[in-house]
């Protein structure tokens, strides 16, 4: 099993949020521009038929010295692999650019993947979480920039 992986960003986030912040993400509209040197103009064909997309991205501004390997609550960017995943509302698809609402990634964030969100992959049955998880997220989606 390999212990190291190399990823090449498929695109970049353009967001009004320029610094890592908490509790400002509700209503934030961002653009993701794909790398035009790697992707054909039709690579997003049919994506506009979906209401939501799942964006996989990196917390690119977290230095190695700030990565935390102990037990922690699931917020913050200092995860061991600095990978974020968010399901966003898809607003538009134009060429190699998509516009989304609710992406909690700052301006300049490298995007690793864009996946259409399909209800068939959603959790089956009831979702369980401790009370503190709801409290932790209570203001996360407040109105941002």
C-alpha cells in the first residue's frame, strides 16, 4: 500500500473570502475554473443537470508545522492530509468554469476533484451524531462576504 500520493489540481477556487475564517460561508458564491491546459472544453458537459456538486480541495495554506495528529473535533484545516470536501449548490456551468454557492474554500484554493452529487450516494437510514457536533456547526453557514 503506497504511503504517499501525488495529486495535480484540476482547477482553482475564486472566492470573495481571502483568508481562512469560520462561520461566514452561508450564501458565499464562488467560481471554480478548470485548468484549460489539461481539460477539453466539453469536460463538464451534463454537469448542469445536477443541483449540487461535491468539491474535493486542499487546505493549501496550512504549513506542516501546524498539522495536528491527535484527537480533535472535526473542524479546522490542520488535518493530516489537509483535504476538504463540501457539497455545494451548483449555480451555473459555462465552459470550464462552474459557479457554486456554499463552498467553504478561500480564494486560490486548489481543487482536486468535482463530482456531481447523487442522492444514491447519500447515507442510508438515519444519520447519528453527538450533540456537540450540532453545536459546533450552529453558526458555520452564517452569511459571509
